[in-house]
């Protein structure tokens, strides 16, 4: 039998609050919770009396039934037919929900598949499109996802032969929608709403101009400072480790992606750091040993600060208080015959087959171990995967890692390396050529100033009738500039937008969606004389762009 007495107001308030938060609580449960909270017995009957006075009690033995929902109003089917019978069919088709585009795994043909090069550059800056970024930042607070998807498509209208941005409202070529991963047939009303939102950016033109400079700014490398005063550098594309005296400015990356790499790979290390090659020198330099010491979290060699740097060696941002912990890395080794030969003379483990799924090339690898003696006297062990193209051949390169086999088997380490750096020999040859170039050739790769003029006069872009046209042209030429510097063969880096469109952007081909890949196969016109430069371009895009549409890895081929 419970104890009953007059309850204090704080107890009554607590009981009522419990019931309001959870209507399903019984009087017995409320009694238990209240008794525990106030450290005194509060009877079930007292709880029930409180709830009755407040009209919150439920019938004995039953839970309160939820209120019946009002049934939605429905138009009878025969009335629907009467309503729509006299509406013109062209208006009726616009009013109904658009039918989704058929999505199949069979290749879809594109007249302007080369626009994917610009899309690939855009993906390096903003994952969901630069115009979409402006729309979300300066447009309406609430905007339907389909409308935002259309903002991504409008930017590429000139590559499909339409230079008047207003014509986007009537544009109906499916290739443009598919290129932007739009899986529905846009209605005139949706396209008009999209255009109106983008046209309305003019009211925020000054803010947009400032943001434009930020979008197209780049970081050149990361400078790591250790507890003992030593340091090392890694370029913003994760090609290699460098010393501050010889770090090459040609391997820059967009600010957003640079900060993303810094966070995921180095600070949090949620994914291993995957370097194309351990070092650019013929032997392993001090900077490399500083790097592996810091990754092993050796006292005195822990990371103290990381600076994000421009090509002019100016600090963009600094990060201090980096958490001390072991960090994992994977790094390629090329040309170090003395280092590789010592493992060849020993007993080999059984080789394992690994597939470069992007380049569709098979490799064989077998595992060995090594140890590095550091300047402080410590010895650090690492695993090496010796990689060859045929089972019984000598290795052509090696992969070094500090990831224990119990966490990731060596064949999975090699697979991860090939996903990051497909066609490794061709890629390493390009990297060697690039780092051999004079640094003077790339010293002008600096962040765009905030007051960069958005107005351009390019006959192949939008006709400049509004702020939207000028902004879109600035973005298109910024994307072209990125392609020229990061993707194009050195002899093509001074191509104008018009020349690049004729040579690359207008190429046709097929696009096929697979489970993990988005494969773009270019079909070259008869007499096409730029295959060498195109192959170089495809290699660079395949290395640089990790994701295409809907997180699929973009793979380009001929």
C-alpha cells in the first residue's frame, strides 16, 4: 500500500513533466521515477490523483489512445477525370510530376563528353558544383534539391551550343542533364525557378565576388614542425615528402580539398597518407626520416604545428595542438635498386595477385620487412611490398607502409595505393618530369585576389547580359585554368578556352555507370591528331579526381 500525503509543488511539476514528455508512462512507472528522483516514496495513487486533476490520466489498465488523425481529403477518381478533361495536354504534361530519366548500366552516348574535364576540375573545388555553392550560400534559405541540381547544369550550357543563359528555360538536351547526374526530366517551371534563383544572385554581387576568389585559391604544400625543431614538407597533392629548400610549387591543390586532405589524412588520419613516392631524391633524405618518426609518434618527433602554405611560401593557416598518436602511411619507392636488391637476395614469400581496377592492369606483389635506424638511435620497422607486372619478374617498384598486416594485409595496401595512383609507372614518369622543371615556371601559381575581375570576353562562353553571365564566365574560365595547369600536357597549358574546347571539351563518347566507377570512354573523330596529349590528360584526371557522380570513382579512357 503506497503512502499518500499532500505533494509539494515541485513534485507535482516533475510528475506532470514526465507525463508530458512520454504519454505512454504508467502511473506505476511515474511513481517509481518520482520516488527515485526525490528519494522518498510517492504512491501510484498520488500520481494518479495529480494526473486526473491535470486531465492527463489514462483509463486503468490501458494506455492513452492516440488521437485519431483526420483523414486526408481525396478527390474521387471519376471527379479527377472530369476536372482534367478540358485542360490542354501541353499544360497538363507540365503540371504533372516529371518522369525520371531511365538509368541503366549500358553506356550512354554523349556529343559533348569532353565537358567532363571541366566537371572534374569543378569537383576538385566544390563537390556539388560552384554555381550550386553560390546558390546555397546567397540564394533562398529553402530550396528544393532538384532545383539545386539544375544550378549545377546551367554552368555548362555554352559547351552544348547555347550562349544565352535565358535559353536554359527551354533547353531540352538530355546530355546536359545526364552530365550533371540529373535523373529526372526537368520541367519548364523547374528550370525557370532555377534561373530566377541564379539571376537573383546579383543582389549579393559584392559578397559573391569575394567568395569567388576563395573558391579558386590554392594551397601549395603543408609544412610540418616537430617537437625537436626539425621539419618536413608534403605537397598538397600528396605526391611526396620534401625539404623546405626544395619543395616544388607545381603540385598545388584547391583550398577546400587541401584542408580536407590535411584533416582526414594528417590530423585525424582516418585514412592513411598515400604518397606517390617516399621522396624525390635518389636516397632517403632526413626529411623522410622526420616524417616516419612523427608518424610513429616518437617522443621529440611528435607533430607540434602544421602550416598550410602558398607557392610563395606564405602561410595561409596554421594548426597547433595536433593530437599525438601513431599515424599510418603508404608510400611508393621507385629507382632505389640498392634498397630493393637486399630483399631479392632473401627468401621470397609467395606472391599475391593485385588488380589495378582503374587501369585494368594486373600486378604481383610479395611481402618483405625492413627497419630504419633513426638519428636518435631508435629503430623503426616497416613492411615493403615488392611489385612486379609478371609473377616471376624482378620488382619494378615497391610500396612502403607502417600499417601492421593484422590491420591491413599487404595486398590490400597495394590495392589502396593503386586506387590512389593508377598506372603507377606512367604517373611516376610524369611526376619525375614535372619536378625536374624550373620552379620559376610555376611561381605564379598563387591565390586569386578577392577583387579579381569577373568580366570576361570569350566568344565561347555566355553572352554577358547580366551578373549571372559574368559570374558563370568567370567560373568556366577558372575551371579551364585549373584544367590547363593540373591536367593538360605541358605543351597545352597556354591553350585558350576556345582552343581547348576544339581539342578536348567537344569530344564525344560514352558514359557508363558501374557499382564503384563512372567510366567515360572517348570516341575519337577520324583524323584526330592529339592522342598523345589526350592520353596524358586522361592519366592526370584519373589520378587527381577521386569521385565522380554519386561518389563513383571517375575513370577516363580511350
